[in-house]
């Protein structure tokens, strides 16, 4: 059984439908796996926990997870080793928030491939020269957990973020050519419809600097010290999740939050209209491929291989991958299963 994993053709999509662990599983099943040269991201964790760890409802804080970073010089040495051996399209830094020390190190000593990850909104990123240095180091996108466009909500959450600083950060990143994936959180105990609308207004004002949006509805961490203050309840009978439902002190419940997001926020012309953010996307929301479905295809292909030894499967998102299977296999690097499966497991534990 031969499994081919080609580079994706969806615009801007660099991930592939496999990981070192899944490739190992395929090989153990007796399959031959080949990955197209230059395809895929390199995930890397430089720290466990969060260096800020002061947000009121942070799961890391609620679970008592301390901050466990690797030294920046070790991170850069390992990243260089991995980029030389795996030649990734992108490096994905998995940290909850890349530390200031690591950001500085990346700016001074590029890792050898384009990279992206989460960062906190602070004065460092408001420095246009520093953002340009990050861009030169290979930074293509930063995910920012802004959470709200209302200063009162941010203060009550302990975010340590000033909206005036956030505005300057967005401007500096845009000038440097670094894309922004902005994460927003609605339905926190300190928010009502009024504050949610202020978040929408902030997004509209800075729409040219925000490339992508992630809109989340707040869930209370089960172990949060503040959870008992608002009354807790399972989401459904037999719920075993790490989060809990709660009674919003101002009546701004999950149903009302969702209605606001669907009927007002997402329908605002600046968010939903064609041509927003430079005219290359339809609004601030971007379609993402369902990787679970693609991995299921891969597993199914291996299962078929038990009966059809010479079967060929191409794991990807487009039908033309299947049509061009023979051509793609000629273009794929031999021995890719060893290159992926034997890559060292480095980085701090999550």
C-alpha cells in the first residue's frame, strides 16, 4: 500500500494531512508513505504554561500549570536542526504566548523558515522597528488574544492590555507586513451587549490591520477560583468537561451572545463584505479545511491496503490529487516515512 501526501493547493494552506505520529502508524501497518518535498508545517513547543498567567479565567492558571520555558538559545538551536532535516514550509510555535525573550531571540537569529504563533499585545509589538525585525526573521503571522475591544472588560479579565497599545500594535504589524489573526472572547462575566458592540466597533476601526478573526463564546474553567461566585452547572447530564456553565451576573447568557455574533457581528459590512482586508478574502473569516476528515481518509486507505497491497492513496483535499496520483508519486521524495518518523521529539512538554 502506497500513501502519497502532497503539498496542498488551497491558497495559503501549508499544512498536510499527516503528522510524524500518523506516519509512524501507517508504516507500522505496512504502508509506504511519501511526502511531497517542501510540504507541511513544523510544530514546536518552546514552553509549557503561559508567561503572563494573570488572566482571571485562564485554564492554565485554574489548573495550576506553572510556566516552563526552554532557554531561547536551545529553542533556536533545535529549530535550526529541525528545519535543516525536515525543510518545513512553516514553523508553528505552539506556545500559549511566545515570551518576550524568545521574540527578541527570533528577531536577532532567524530560525531558517517562515514562522507564526501566539503573542501578547504589549509595547514591544507597538515598536515598528521591532516588528520589521520580526518580519525579516521570517514571521508571517501573529495570533493575538485581544479578547475584547472594551477597556473595562479587559481590566476585569486581568489581561494587562491597553486598547491604545493594541491599536498601535496592529498598525506596526500591518506596516511590517505581518498578518494578524485576532482572537475575541464574548460572554465573559464583565461583558454585556454594550461592551460586545464596542468590540465590534474596535474591529471595524482596525479592519485593515486584522487579517483573520476567531470568535469564541466564553466557558468558565471548572477549577477557576471565580467559578463559585457565579454559580456553576454542567452543560449537559454526565458532562465530564474541564469547563462549566455559569449564571451570568448581567443576564448576558450564551444564547444571547450567539445571537449577537450571528445576527450583528458577522453581518456587519466591514466583517462580512467582499473585498475586506485588501480585497483578497471574503470578509475577515476564512474557510479552513477539516483535517479530521482527511486523516480518516488516510486511515481508510491503510485499511484497504490490507487487502490490496498495490493500492495507491493520495491524502489531500482535492479530487485532482486522486486523478494525478501516478504523476505525484514520481514527484515525491522516497524515504519520507523515515524522515518524518525519526524526527526527534523536542520542545517543552505541553
